[in-house]
C-alpha cells in the first residue's frame, strides 16, 4: 500500500497497515492520507480528514459495512457516506431475489453458499454483524448511503433490505435498482448504455456525499 506523501513523522509510523484489516485502514487514512485513495479491492475514497466515503462492490460491501459498524461501536473516524454496488449484506439465501436469480449470469445461489462458507472459514454459524451486517442490532448513526442493485442478481434484495434498515433508523439512503442488469455490471460501464447510466448515478452520489460541486 502506498505511503502517505504528506504525513508528519511526528505522528508516528506512516506505513499503511498490512492485509485487509478494514477498520485499521480507515483509521490510517483518516490520520495520514487525506485526499489519497488506497489500492484496495474495494476503494476507500478520501475527501479530507473526517470526510471519508466508500465505493464498494459485492462481497467487499459487507466488509466495508462492518467497518462502518466498528467505527460507530468504537468511536472511529467519521465517514461522509457509503456507496454500495450490488452488496452482499447478510446470510439469508432464501430472499426472493436468491430464488428468482438462482442461476443468473456472473453469480448463482449455489456460488453464494460456497463463497459464504469460505468467508466464514468453514463455519457459517459463527457469523456476527461484523461478517453479516444485516445481523446488526441497530443501524443508527451510520453514514448516508447510496445503494445500487441489479434486477437479475441473487443479492438484489440484500441491498434493498439494508436500505430499508437504514431508512427505518433515520439514516438518509437512496436505493437504485438497475432493471436490466446483472451482478458485476460495473465491468461493462464502458460498453453498456444501461451500465453507463448506473455508473453516472454512482459518480453523482459520490460527489454529493463528498460535497464536490457537480
């Protein structure tokens, strides 16, 4: 991971944390690298101190959502917002979208079971809200959210349910469903008109959350 170019040596070590320890990464960028985006599978967009937001996709979504819960539970850095793209937020594989899109392109219901088992180290029963955010006891004090889902995606209803939980907790949220797209559509943003439209909506949401003039 790239070192912060403007870090003050008096602040202590400036080497970014090793591995994908998301809460530590968030805290490190809050302290040392305003304005620098780290090269992670998900992207942490830094918009200045205490003004961080995420753009994340699929399974990275629940890792980053868990980080936001850690930030709330442990008084971590304030985040400006969360932008989740077809996120996996829970461990309920019987939601309507899981069955409607059980054999969808890019992601199937059977694959979700396999990924979840690997993610939980072979013991799915040990899941907590830090692994499956939908298990959280509350959703208060979380940052504003923009959630992008795809109609033909088994995790479509994960995003929808998470949006409902945020809304019920008084958190500002916009949930946008792409009616003709599948899981992983972001890869086609340069070739698909529908994907381009959704990508523009994501960029607009990021600018709004980061208070960047559009």
